[in-house]
C-alpha cells in the first residue's frame, strides 16, 4: 500500500516580493520573512522603532517580528493599532 501525498496548500494571496513593504527589508529580514512564509506568515508592515527597522508579520496563530539582523521573535511585545 502506497501512502497518499497531499499537495502543498499555498495560503498567501500574493507573493511577498510584490509587497511595497518587501522593498524596505534588509537582506537578512527577507531571508527570515521567506522562511516564516512557509508557515503561513504574511508581511504586514515595517516599523521603525528606536532607529531600527522591524518587519511585522502575522499568521492565524499570531504575530512575529524580524529585526534588521534577521532575528525572528514569534512572541513579541508589540502593540498593533486597530
């Protein structure tokens, strides 16, 4: 009996590279954002905080931020306005 292979479901509506925010990311942030994209995260916006660029991504399971060095924090203490 052969195992059935399920197709990969693409949840993103558009490619992250088409986002105007994508152009504002550092190369390290782009690599990290691409890896999070495999888990359903989408780039929402880029915020400058204390002179540093923070990429803010969201997913059904929550938020993530990526600093300029590409470090990912999936439990950020960040306030998002409604």
